[in-house]
């Protein structure tokens, strides 16, 4: 592969906090995604870009410092832990810090190379005051806030195609005109009470490839044109797939490929850096789920 430009891919083995195989959250997918990417030649062994741990000061740009300290000290109140979906342990807290640093590194690599992808990230239910819905820290919000604090970007666009509405991201940036949040999601899915994004596109149950792609095409291009961001964060959740346990939509594997290709092409055609994050996916078969998540990286590699 010498002399061939590969897609910059970010991964840290600590993304896997090693949950039991029967846990509702498929933690094992992160390790398997990395293995699949190596097997398919999308990244060479040992050539992942490896993030460290996000310091508390970064995280506190997007979250209440009291909550940040609770997570880092593994002292999250039971009620909040229940809303997140798992107890706070040292591996879980470390995973959240590494994933947040990973999304920032992904963004920095995207600004250097035009496009880059994380093998985790997209924890869009975490809001300023706490986590929720399997999300501890909102990695995309943290990355945006760090980039803006450093003067690296002035405007950011979040294109969220996870099947669940990005309520935490919407809430964090509700009063921030420098960040535009765009969410395509199943209307009748979690969260029950949705926080308005800059633009929400709710989709009907069992929405198939044709209707889904029709719904996103004009909206994505128009939004990119109107917002004119310095960077785009793309949440490529695969839970809109028809076989996903927590989805309610009916996309096929081919539909997800076309979705990713369209979004990435629209962003890169406009000359804007794109940072891709994994998002949700809850298929019980970890290998099948990991290969589905790797769609993001396969398609992104077409644009290097």
C-alpha cells in the first residue's frame, strides 16, 4: 500500500469497555469494526490514528463540570446511570473520554486531509447536564467546542442520520447560531420528547430506501449551501436498517451505502471537510453489525 493514500481512521482499543455479550448495548462492535477494517485493507495493521483521553477541561466545554466530575470519579447518581443505560465504571468512563478525544482527532484529520472517520462516536443523546440513551459524553459537541475555542472553525454543521433524534446535540447548541444541527430520524422512536434541532426531518415507520433517500437529497444539499460550514460532522448510524432491533425504519444494506455516498459526496463536492462518526446500531450479531458499520469507512475511502 506504499504510496497509496488511505482514509484516516481513528481507533483506540479502549473504545471497547467489554460488556457481557447479552447486554442491550453491543459494546463488542467497536473491537470488531476495527478488525473488519484491517481485514478489508482499509487500514494497515498498527496504522490507526490512536487518540488519548479527553481532559476534563475539553469535556466541560459541552457538559456541566459537576457531571463531568461524577463520570470521571465513577460516582454518577443511580437515576442518571439508569437513563444512560449502564453503570459508570472505570472502563466506561475511560471509553467515553477516549471516544470524545477520538472524534476531535477525526475532525482535525478531516481538516488536514478533507475526510476522516472514527470507529466510535456519535453519542448524541448526552446533553449539557447529563448523559442518556447509551451516551455518556457528547463527543461531537465536545469536538466542535474545542475546535471553536482554538479558533480552528467558526461554523459547524452536524448531519445526524442515526435513527434516533439527536436531542442532546440539539439541546447543547440550541442557542448557538454558529452550529446547525440537522437530524433525520424515525418520528415514533426514542426520545419520546424531542428537542428541536435547527432542522428536523421525521420519518414514518418502515420508511424504505427510496423514500428515505428522497427525504434527504434536497435537504442535505440545500442545508450545506445555506449554512456554509467550515466542517461537517456526519453521524452514520446504521440503526435505520430494517434488521435493527431499535430502529423502526426499513433501509437495506444497499440503502445505507447510497445514503453514506450521497451525504459524503454532497459535503466533499462543496469542498468542506467531513468527520464521520459511527452512531447507533443494535443488531445482535456483532460481526454482521460491525460489517454494516464499516459501510461508512468503505464509502468514505472512495473520496480520499
